[in-house]
C-alpha cells in the first residue's frame, strides 16, 4: 500500500526566494515542486498579449473560458504552457511579474486556478509555493512555512537575478515594484497574503541561499520524522 502523500506549503512575499528554495529543496527530498506563481504569470502574460489591463476583471474574465494553463514536470524541471505554447521563459520578464500581481487580485482568476493547484497534492509528495497555499489552496498541508525578508533584501536578490537578462533594470525600480506588490498582495480582497495560523515563519534577511535552504530542509525532515 502506498504511503500517504506529504505536502509542504511555502508562502511569502515577492522576492523572498520561495521558488528557488522550494525547487532545490524538492530535488533534495525527492518531492514534486509546484510553482503556482508561474500559473498567475502565464495569465498575466495572456492579458498583456491580448491588450487587456491585467487588473481589469471585466476584461480578464472573458479570457478565462478560452484559456488553458498547464504545468508539466520532467527531469529538466517544470514547464509552463499557455494554450499549448511553452511560455516558461517568457513569463519571467519583469513586466509579467507586475501583471501577475494585478491579475492575481481578481477572484475569478484565483477560482479558475484553484483546482489545478490542488490536483497535484492528491498524487504526489509536493512542495508548493505561492501567496495563499497554506491559507486557501492547501489548508490541510502537512507543513506550512511563511518565508520572508526585508523589502530591501528581497529587492537586492531580485535585482541580481533580473539584471543578467534585462538591460537597464535598476535596483530602485525593483524595490519600488516589490513594495507595490507587497501592498497589492496583502490588501486584496481575495485570499490576501498572510501567514497561516499554524505556519512556521522564516526570516531569511542576510542569509545565503545555502543557509536558507538548510533551514527549510531541517524543518521538513523534522516534520517527516515525526509523522512517518
């Protein structure tokens, strides 16, 4: 008989390192990694391409019935498909990040993606990251982690990542966008960003990637040992 699946929900603000940390932790633990932010980015990209303001619910809603967003996984990692097109690279552009923040505040969008996210947890040991995984998507997750850092620290990390592929991007622009996204994520009516009541909060300000990764691995392994 197969052992029950084990789910880890990692939430936190933009630039906290959720995706890179969750991806590496899943590799070391042999879990499936699910980047839910990629789904919202794909819909943000769709709105941009269709010329619809990503925050305009009346303009975005009609697009959903004509749209298919999917995640696939193989030995090379996660791929994101929008209506059959591989958009894994395209969704990482800076403009798409802002669009994802705007579109994620629309209740119809969150409802549209909810079951897609939940389905992964039914058949896999997973680490899933996002903004409302522990509070809405997987409220029964075996382990919930809220990952955070100061806006300045998060902006520095995001800037170091973006400047390698987007000429002309500045730290000040990234910091401003981080603060705007924080405000949008925490104040939206639909599933606002906040730690789940039973989440473990990890502040990684000043940490190296290796230090933050080890903190997460220690917590997950400790929880696994206590229940298996």
